[in-house]
């Protein structure tokens, strides 16, 4: 995670301009401010997820995973939507002189944060299971791969938001890997997960 977050800063400094890195810093500030509310819910539920796994209370264990996933997403979505839609106006009001690419960075990183929030309860669930060696190795490699892929693409086509599009794609792949790992190791039903989490999320987003 450190290599991914700080590595992106270094990459933007090396390949792009200080202005682009400033835009990245502003986007991260917005992300941290918005995501803190959702992560507070997950922090409160994480001990309960671990406790119920240890107590072999499977129904409650999976129920808490679903609750943590969808409600943290809902909180973040509620806060992020007006910022996403009115990012240009909000940033102009806040900064007056908005660095180039800041609006794009803010919008993409908000979507990345929504994806990562869905991954967090899976991290807790697998950690409760205990066998996390390959889980962490593969997840980490997927995230670290953002740097070489982004560097390669920027050499072909200079467009700084590409870094964040790569970040988004790799976050989705990491989330998918975590779902498959959870299905294999903790017997998470992907069908039930889809019904309890994704159907609810899709319904709220569409409405």
C-alpha cells in the first residue's frame, strides 16, 4: 500500500510536473476527508467479524461482512456523489486557482475509494481465518503493479489521469481476487454476496 500510494507521488514527480503532483495531493485530501466516515463504521464492525468467526457463528459472521460492505459503501456514496458531480465548482470555491487535472483526479480517486471500501471487510474476514500469506502477496503484487504499468503507459502517451485509471482497474482486480479467495477459504457464497451487497448497491446507485 505504501509503495502504491507514495510510489504514485514519486512517479508523478518524475514523469510529470510539480503541478500534477499538487493536484494529486489535493485529490488525496478530499478522499481522506470523505472516506473517514465510512471507515469509522468498518472499524466498529471489524472486531465483531473476527469474534463471530472465532465463535463459529457463520450466519452472523457473513451477515456482518455484508453489512459492513454495503453500508460503508452507502455512506461514502452519499458523501462522494455531490463532490463527484460538482467537483469543479467545489474546488474553485475552495482553492480559487485549481491545478490542472485536479478535477479528474478527485473524481477517479473517489471511485477507487468506493471499490476499496468493498474490499476492506474481506480483508478482516480472511485475517480472522488466519491464512493470509498468499492473500497478501497477490493483493500486494496487484497494487504494486500500478507503478510499472503507469510508467509504461505514460511513456507512450502523456496523460497524467492514466495513472488513476490504472489504479482503478487494479483495485477492481484486487477486489475480485479477494472475493475469490474468500470463497475458497472461508466459504463465502458469491451468490449470496451478490444478492446482499451488489443488488442493494446497484439499486441505490440507480435510484
